[in-house]
C-alpha cells in the first residue's frame, strides 16, 4: 500500500518549514492523486520557485501544481483613528 | 496633548533577495506617522546576513523605530546578535522591557518583547506534567510578568504594547483553530489589562485578522504583513480635545 496522501503533504509542509532555503510556515500543501498543490502567499517570484523545488525534492514523483501567489507590498493608505 | 500617529508592521521576513525592496515603501513615512513599530519576524531564519538586511532597510529613518524579535529571528540561535545589529542601526529593540519616547511633548512608553504561546483562556496549556510542557508555559508566564512590571513602572502619557505573538484570539480569525496555542497566549493580554495600555500591536498570525480587543477592552491590532497587505498600518490616537 502506498503512503497516505496526508502523510506526504505533512512531510512536504515540514520540509518547507525546516529547509534552510525556504523556512516557510504558512504554505498550504494538499495531495490529490499524483498531484501536489501548493497554495499561499510569498514575497517574491524567486521564493515561489524555490518553494516548489523544495516540495518536489520532498515528494518526488508527484506533479507540482504551484498555485502560490506573490504578494505585492502596497503603499500605505489612510489611517485608523482609535 | 496632541494626537499620536503610530505606524506598525510585522513579519516582513527580509532576506538578501528583498534587499532595498522594502525601503522604497518607507519614503515619506514621517508625513504619515510619528513612530514605527516592528512586530517581529523581521528575518526568514534569523541569520546575521538577514539581520544586516533588516538593519539596512530600517536604518536612519526620520522617525524613531522600535522593534521586537519574532520566532523566526530566533531560529539560528543568534537573537542577541541580531538585536545588536539593529541597535547599531539606531533601531530600539525591546526584550521584555520598555522605552520612553518624547514625541512633540507626548511621552510615549512602548513595552514589549517576543511574547510566546500557550493558548487562550479555557483552551490552553498549563504548567502540569512533563518538564517540556512546564517549561513552555513557564516561558510565557515569565514574559507576561515582566511586561506587567514594565507597564507598572511607566510614567507616561500613552502606553503601547509591542509583541510578536498574539495576546488575544480575535486577531487569529482565519488561522486553523488547531494551531492557536502556538500563535499566542491570553496571559499576555491579562498582564496588559491589569496595568492598562492604549493599544497592543502584534504579528505572527499571517492568516489572521487585523482588528481585535482584549477582555478589558484594549484595542489589539495584528500587523503581520500578509494581513495588512500594505507596507505598514497607521493608527492614530487623538489627543485631549484635539483630533489627529
């Protein structure tokens, strides 16, 4: 019997958190059949690619669906009066 | 007393690949705010190289900058060295203590530090059982005690608490419930409610919500960059009879 997809996803999530190249804690990882989905926000395009690379190393053989988005730091606007 | 404008952001997670990119958003900050608070997780994994990027991004700003470190800034076991790099760049770094700033005659006291986890009232860990669990909870208790003492000793016009971990669960809404105990502790809010403050700023919860409050009615703001989705938030506290 193959490894349950939940364990594969957990291993990838742990790799993304602990690998010195990524140290990303907030990435959602889901495995569906032969596909591995990555979702969440990252700060730049380089990190988006790097996270997919680390995920692929942790779960070889799965097709990586990189759905991470690059968050744009916007200019501050307005203020809240307390 | 005049109004006070507080800019705040956390979880900027800067690394070499972000050098210079954050700084460009800080231009003109003195037009919008009187002080900038950084709510921890300034680096990705707490290396000195990343610490230098943070120091360079926030050095020599025209307004005072006060920071606390976050769990990521501890990852390489060099928090003291990172704090020293930031201090060398003119950034004040709190470690469960306080700083008093004079802002156009308003004495602003900022108390804080990293904070820690444990969970929220009724759904939290306690100092019971294995030494590892006791140490975890005791770490938060000691921090809360130090904040309480620091607040008690402050003789200022305005008091702000700056933390990385959250003191309330309001601002965690959006995060999975299962990880709440790793995102903050009510012990932090309890300490602040006991002594009073005008505002609590924290980060850490990237998927959380910006606005919340303590049981005592103190406003809490989660300024994690992914929550704000802008370079920093500005909170304005009216002076007596004067709007800001």
